């Protein structure tokens, strides 16, 4: 069992993606309650994953990447993160139906 204590880091791009999704749900869909639930569910899912971020299956990619991307599925969205040494770096928050090859 891995005893590594991972640190959490959010990239600005994740924060931009997440804020845009929240605004869309709050304003365009006029559902502030749903936006708040998404925020809470996302926060909980990321923090649960922090305990052992490498124990999940990475995304398959045709690109050769230095760091594997791991998904966290939350409702209709996907959080993408990588693990670099002892840091779980959260990079993107994308709509699940989006073409992942274009991200």
C-alpha cells in the first residue's frame, strides 16, 4: 500500500472551466441549487481521490504524454488530473459529451 501523502494543486485552466460551468448552470439554466450541488460534489470527489490518486485507471490517449491523465466522473462532467511526484494536479473540468481528443 502506498503511504504517500499527496498535495493538491489546481491549475488556473481548471478554475476557469469550473467557473464557466457553474455560471452556465446558475444563469443560463437558472438553477443555482444545481450549481451549488455540482460544486459540493466536485470538491468531495477530488478530495476523496487525493487519498490514492494512482489506484484508478488512466484515460487512454493516442498521444504520448509525460504524465497520464486520470478522470473523475461527476454527473455530466469530467475532472482531469495528473500525478507528478507527490502532487495531484487538477487540470481540467469538461463537459462529458465533449470530444476529448480536442482538449
